[in-house]
C-alpha cells in the first residue's frame, strides 16, 4: 500500500478481537490489491492504463473512491489531486 498503518483494538473478548483484527487485515489486503499503484495487476493500475482511451468499468466501491477524489480535487482547486 506504500504506507504504514497500525490496528489498535480494545476489549476483553480475545476471540472477538482476533476476529476483528483478522477482518481488518483482510480488508486492507483487499484494498491494496484493488488500489495499489505499485501493482500493475491492480484494478486502479488498469484504470490508469486504459481509462484515457476508453470507458473503464470499475467495481462500485472503487468508483466511489475515484468520484470522491475528483470532488476533493475540484473543491480544493487542485491542492489535493
């Protein structure tokens, strides 16, 4: 993902905490596979390589991220692009 992160869990039910941590790590890995700029096989890399030439269909969650990024870029006059 090109960044560091930390998962901090609090509670007394060790099984529930382990399950939550596992779910969170699985989700991070899924997002990394989908949106990594370092992985030429990721969906985002595919979009970057093809969308300028033709319409690119993407998974709805990725579309929401890209649409939000476009709005932030517009709202900040390009400060965040």
